[in-house]
């Protein structure tokens, strides 16, 4: 049995292959789409409590975003 720690990716060839080699181009060309779509709760730090309140009320298959 083996496991992968998040820090492992930055220390081996896998992280750069994904985050520098594959992902930027794939996102730009639409070959890879981040999912689920983002739900913007608001703009600015003042909206973080709104996002946390929505999270506390229950969120399923939703990405909550507060833009800065």
C-alpha cells in the first residue's frame, strides 16, 4: 500500500507535468474544464461571511467563490 501526500507532487516530476505542462494549455483551449462551475457569492472580503453562511446551510456540487 502506498499513498501520495500533497507535498509529494511539488518534489517530483508529476506536479510540474500537470501544473506547468498540461493544465495551463488544457484550460486555455477548453480541453479541460474545472467543474463544477463557480458560484460567485460576492466581491471583497466583506462577502466571506455570506459564503460561509451559504456553506453552513448546505452546499452540494457547488463551488463558492468570493472574488478579491
